[in-house]
C-alpha cells in the first residue's frame, strides 16, 4: 500500500480547517492555498486507518481571502458553512463524492 503525504501551505499564518467524523471516517476540510476536502479511514467499521478514501482540491487564487470554514456530519450528509458564501446559507455535501447536493 502506498501512503500519500499531504502538505498544506500556509501563507502569512492564513489557513483554516474543520474536522468532523461519522464514526468510520474522518472528514477534513482545509482552506489554504493548496487545501482540499479529505475522507480518511479511522480503522473502525471496514475502513483502514489513515487511508485517504476521497479527496477534492479546493482552489483559492493567490491573494484571495481564504474561507473560514465549519462543517459537520449529520444524518448521512456533510454540512459546510463558509465565510465566502451568503452568511445565511449552508452547503449540503455528499460524503461519498464531495459534490454539493444543495444549499439551504
């Protein structure tokens, strides 16, 4: 098995992250120049500890304001709140694809 090393670059102390879990997987959102969304096994259930099951890059143009993010796993979905969106909206994300399903 090849383990992938993930490196996050923080510029001038800027970078935000949020972590949640569903009991089997850890979901990490990193808001930085080369950040992303990650689904990592915990070793519980059928997951392999430390294995990256899913990842999606999150791009921010150099000089742009990074998202301050919060997300939570609830009833089979990820709910993401970020400062770069309407303050009254929450993005609903599929934890198996990291695709946005809706905005509430």
